[in-house]
């Protein structure tokens, strides 16, 4: 077995030592495992250089790498664009290795090239969600001590509002700007020599999506970006060079960064990068682009299922669901409508990507899956001791990636005895499959009973009137908490006391009656993060 600890850090190649200085103390790191032969990387490693330079060395130069709304780029063109951006960063902006660059843009080839260029230039990418506002961006800039910003022209208003608190900014996607990124790129034709970084130099600071209300900066190494490419896509997704990948998660979200950019680049495949996709337009894009692999959240699959019959989805061979728990009802609905089985998976920003999943004949409906090759998982009780099958507890995981928060005391809560505690309550069955129960802070305790909100949601989603729902615990003097369901109805269904009673009785008939929602609130929409995760803390605050 090959293990690694914090003490094994190699000498950094960075002039700016901010990242190393703000890693957690060594005794708070998780244990890292590198048991697979493909995870044994050289000490000198640049993830973007491996993907881009490696693509040309493999003879993939004329293959299509990225397809956007306005055309496509080959691997050679992507390499050239990234090199030009890297020259702008180092020569025009005067950045040094280890500097942080904030990136702000929707999914498009240019955003992808910017991320790769920052890493290839030996700087640290800090991608941010397009919907973040000035206050949120300011907090990220301060926390990561950002040195420069690359921003889509249409999204710079929130950064402009920061005035003196915004570092040097270059906008892209604006041909009329003589000082914009594209104008500067045009002045650089020479190849950029990839910076020879250490495999454990930080190359990505990704901020959590805020389901708990307080985002954290997660720090990832060059080796981490390659490790996620060499685990889930290889063993479970079975990524191939002829794949055309499509999906909705933003590149600023690690689910999207891996699935829509890093994974396909690792094998010479193609990726469709489109912004502002709705369920209908995603289906249309799958048909038009002949996509073979789709990445999106359960909510999207549920919404697409009712529209699927209108589109030719015959090219689609795999569909990956992650970002939140996949209800059995959604899995069945999508399978019946599209004829493509869902590959469920759980990942975390702290872990970078999916670590438990299953596909094909190994899928067991109701279970997320088993730890993928390269990772280990177990269930821990409140005392931190492993428990056997049939007992709910805290999901703990370790592998080649793991949590390292940027200067954040919450590191102590996430890593315990070398395990990463994801904040999810799970149960393992006798065959080693892991079943999601709830977020550990979402367990509802009512009159002494433990009730998983996701179980109640599963039942409600089977009612013909329910489009979406979120279940939380509401404080109650008599019972401690009561189960409260926030329900979005399908078009044509009228909210009211009669329907609320129908829903309550529907739940009582399918699961233990004590689990039924004693309170039902009808609403127009549920609060979600930009990545599609339900923000239950906002439901609890309602």
C-alpha cells in the first residue's frame, strides 16, 4: 500500500509562497492513498501542461477539443490559446509563479482556456460562479489574496462595483476592447514553456458552493487534478477518446471542471461548453451535438424526463448524476423516458470529484454505489468508530485527494483521524453498497424518532402533483422538531389545505406514519445554489 502524509511535501517551484503558508497544519491533513499504479506521478508535474502538451505529443492536435456556441477548437488551437493567455499573465501583468488569478465566466471555450493557462503558467486558478455578487466576490478576493482577474465582459459589473478592492482585471469576449484579453493575446505568438511545478504545489483554490451558507476555500494540488481523471472516468465512467461530453455544471464547480474539461482532455475526447442551459435546451444540444455523455444534477434529469420524447437521444450512452442525492423516483423516471441508465455519484469540493459510484450491472437502485478504485470509505459513529452494515452514521472517505482548507479552522471538523468527513449521513449494506440518508445536519429528530428528510422527499416526488420538494425539520415545543415539506407543484395543480392533506396521507401509506410531514408549505421554487444543490438551511430559516 502506498500512503502519503503532509510531511512528504516536495520543494515548491513557486516564488509566491502564499499557498504553502496557508495550508492547514500537517497534523490536520487527511491520509492520502496512492494504491493504483496510475496515481504514481513524477515529483515535477504541471497538470495543465500534462493535458495540453501531452495532447500534442500523443498526436491529438487535429482532434476537436472544445465545442462552443460560436464554433470549435482543436487540441492544437486550445494549446495555442492557452499559451497566449499564459504569456499575457506573466509578461503583460507581471505575475509570478504562485500568484492567484480569479476567473469569472460562464461555460465556454475561452473560460476553459483561461483556467488551463493560469495553471500552465505556474499560477493558481480561483474559478468563481457567474452568479456571485460583489460582496461574495470581495470575500473570495480577500481570502485568497487574489493578484489578478480574468473576467467575461458581460460579467464584470459586480467586479467593477468593488472599485479599489478589485485587483488588475482583464476582460474577455469583448473584441472592441483594445486592452482586453484577446487584444493582448494577439501580440503573443510564441509557444509558452510550461512551468515546471511540483506535483504538490497548489494549482486550484475552489470555493464551496455554500449549501451551509459560509463558503470555504479548498486547496488542490497539480497531482489532484490528474488523480480525479485517473479514477472515476477510468474505472466507472469508462471515458473514451470518441466521447462527446455535455452538461450543465459550471467550470467553477469541481463537478463541472472535472466532467466537462479535465476528464475529456485526459483521453483526447471532445467537450461541449454552453452557457445558461435549461432542461429543454440541454436536450436539444445533446441531439444536435450527438453527445455521448451527460453531466448534470438530479433536478435536471427529472425535468428533462418529461421532455425527452421530443428529442433524438440515441447518441447518449451514459448520464452522470451528482451534486445532490439522486431519488429513486428520478432514476426510474429518466430511465423510462430516455432509455439511458443514470450513473449516480457522490463527490465533494473538498475531495475534488466523485469517490463513490457504480455503473452498468453494478448499479443498485437506492444506493449511491461503492467506493471507486483508488478510494476507501466507511461509516463512523458519534465517537468516530467504524460501524458495520445496517447502521447509519457519518460517511468517511480517503483516497488520492482530500480536504485542505485555505486558512480555515473548520479543517478540524472535516478531517478526523485521517478520514475526510463529508457531512453526509450514510448507511452501508451487507454487500458494501452505500445508501444516502441525509446531510448530517439535516437529520430530523421528532419525538425521539430520527427521520431522514430525503426519505420523505423520495415519497413526495412520487405523487403526481409534485414537481420538486425539500424536507427539513422545524422547531416544535411539543415534539422538538416536526417534519416540514416545502413543495413546488406541477403546472395545473392548485395548492391548498385539501392537497396538503392528500400529500400527508400519501406519505403515511408508503412509509412509517411518524415520518409524514406535519407541515406543508407550497412555494413557487426552492432555494438552490448555482450548481443546483438544495439549500436546506434557507428552508429552515424560512
